[in-house]
């Protein structure tokens, strides 16, 4: 399983055996992909706090029935707290 701790890389940097323009391209590609927020799905009735780990900017979609808060964004850097509800169902 991939490391989901805040700031963890999802795609490793290219090996040092790669050089020149290809190396620069692969580094920029890895950086761009690693900076995309992680998106997770959960179905916890109480929301993602104390249940889902992530880093600042990560997104959680809560599919639990009866929940009004459906979309959460990680605001603080602590691993399992700091999720803020940004979208609700009507």
C-alpha cells in the first residue's frame, strides 16, 4: 500500500541513470503528479475526522447515507483531524 502520510510522494523521482532533457521532463512530471490532491471515498457516519488520514488539500467524499456533509477538504496538517466540510446535500 502506498504511503499516505502528509507530504508523501506517490511517484518516485527518476533514477540518476536518466539524464538530459528526459530527466528534466520526468522530474517535472513527477512533481506535477505528486502535487495533485489525493481523493478518497469514505462512508463513516461521523465524517472523516479521526477516521481518514491525509495531507493539506486532500479531498474526501463521504458516501454515508443520511449525511448532510458530503465533500471534505483537509485544512490542517495533522494526520487524522483537520477535515473541513465544504459541500452539503440538500
